[in-house]
C-alpha cells in the first residue's frame, strides 16, 4: 500500500485540482489559498456575526460562548487532526502517482472519524456538566449547557464533515471545499437572529440555545453537500471514498494517526490553554475579562485568515512535491507562502492599529456591552502586533504537516499557546490589569512564531538534501 506505483499518472480521470496541485508551485499555493481564504473569511465572518447577535443578550451570554469555545475546539480538532493526517498522505501519494493508495487513505480517514466521533459524542454528553463546572463557568452554567448540548449531539456528522473537506483540499479541490463552507456560513447567518430573538412573534427567541441550533443546522447542510460530491452518480471528485464492504486497515490508520494524533493534540493544547487563560481572566477581570478576550480573539482570528489560507494551501502542494521528490517545488512553495503572508499580515496590522475602536463597536453596540469597548480596543491593538511574526510560525507548522512530521507541528503549537499562560499570569500578578495580559499574550505569540520559523529552515534544508528524485518507473535515481 505504501509502494509508489509511478510518478507519471494517466491524464485520464485527472481533475483540474490535481493538475494544479502538480503544476507550478507558486500558482498552486495561490490557487489553493484563495478559495481557502474566501471560505475561512465566510466562516470567521459567521463567527463574528454570531458573537454580535449573542452580545445583544448581555455580558453573561457572551462570556458563556467564550467559556464553551475550548470544548467546541476540541471537537473540531479531533476531526481536523484526522483530516490533516489523511491529507498529508493523500497529497503525497497523488504526487507519487499512486491514486489507489490515496483513495485507501481517504477511506480509512472516514472510518477513523466515525469511530472517534461516536465515542466523543457519548463521552461529552456524559461529562459536559462537570467539565463546565471544572473550567469555572460559575453562574453561566445553564447558558453554557444550552450552547454545548446540540453541538455534542451532532458531533459525528460535524467532525466527519471536517475530514471530507480536508480530503477535498488534499486532492486540490479547494474550490469545492470553499463552496460547502460558504453555504454553511450563509445558512448560519440567516438563521442566527431568528433563532436567538423573538422579533414581535417573528422568530423563535431561544437565546443562546438558538445560536447553537443555528450553527448545528448550518454544519449539517455542509455535510450533506460533501456527501453529494463524493457519492452522487455524477461524482465530481478525483478520489473515490468507498466505505461499503471495506474494513479498517491498521497499517494505513497508523500512517494517518502518526500525523493526526499530534495534530489533534495541538487543538487540545490550544483548548486547555484557553481554559487556563479563562481562569486567569476571571481572576483578573471577572466575566468582563473573558468576554473581552474571547470576542477580541474572534476578530484576531478573522485577521489571521491569510495565515490559515496560505498555510492550508501550502500543505497539499508541499506534500505532493515531497511525494514526487521534487526539491525545487517543495522549497519554492514554502518560501512563497512565507513571504506573501508576511506582507499581507503587516498591512492588516497597520489597519487594525488605526481602526481598532471602530472595529470593536460592532460587539459593544448595546447598553449591556458598551462599557467593554475601551478594553476591547486595547486588546485588539496589542494582539495585532504579533500578526506579521505569526506568518513565519504558521507556515513552519504547515511545512511540518506536509512532511508528515506531526510531532514537530504539535511542539510548535504547544510552545505558542502554553508560553502565554505563565507569561500572562506573571504580568497580571505584577501589574494587576487586563492590559498586562494582552501584552503577555502578544510577547508569547511573537516568540512562539520565531522559534518554529527558525526550526523550519533547518528541517527544510535537511529534507531537501536527503531527497532523491524519482525515475519514471517510480524508483529513486
């Protein structure tokens, strides 16, 4: 299954995405990054609009959504981890010319997701209440449960949807993945206000529960479209994912999990760091601190769209080049992503520093949240400073994933997220202000970006030096 069947593939059956993936590396990264940027922007806009509507319910509701974010992140992280693990090998095997192995990897990834997601659903429904109490939600417990219960009930299709999207990107079909995410975002944006509020009888008025239901329904719609792409009579994907009559292949599953487990662990590290940060924030500023941090971080995530897009777009291109043992393409794709992203993030930083006050106004429009505006603007300005540095760190993490170095990718994530905890704690204990936390997070993010960036230069040089080009028959020269 791991053998390479030949570098040259028949043109028959190749999709436009596969042709792009195996072509000019700079064009391939851009062709992958643009649809991902559009899709991510739609989803981030969706999250911001969700926060905007929830903000109208008051500080407690906004804080409840912030408290539950780490749990949601764990759920998505498991699916994304398996998806990233599969995508790395799928792209690599497409680059090596082994379509059959790529399809087997994609199929096994779906099997693994169904197993993990079923176990996750049962576990989280049993432990969500004590877990929420443990992370310090306090009086927001009932609101938090309203938000998490629908999410956990439908975690299996949500997590499987994430994996199918990753497989699409791995075969170069970033545009198809984009369409499903845009659909999900549009449905969520439409449903949100009517599920949350009762506009004189025109709306369900379910509050935080309505926000969760709107999110779940939108994700299920995306999942339905992904199933259509892969299983309709007029299948539009390059790879076929055939579940009927297939069994779990432990050898392939091991390959996927060698990257997938560290990738999922990275999400859990981020979630655990978020939980601890929430405790620090509660101690420093109560619910106001959590509301300010979680909401401002949504804006920062929106600003980081180029990071997610270029890193995600670079992974299949670098993986395919690695599978084809093409040194020049691998190096060109990586450095093109780093340089392009650094320029874009510098522009965004300047804009954020200038217009921070105006940006946070959309979350502080109500009487119950307007007092948060000055602190949100301060947090946004500080966080924006690390964005240009993050370009290098994110691309380094993407490079490690594309090469199947899951542990290295996890370490870079851990350093960036764990470092901010002791730094922020020391800062707030010394200065006793929320702003000191914003400074601590910013400094930690800068260090956490430069470290993997330098590491990636060494790793790339080592890998490129060891690559032996393939002959037409598939063997190394």
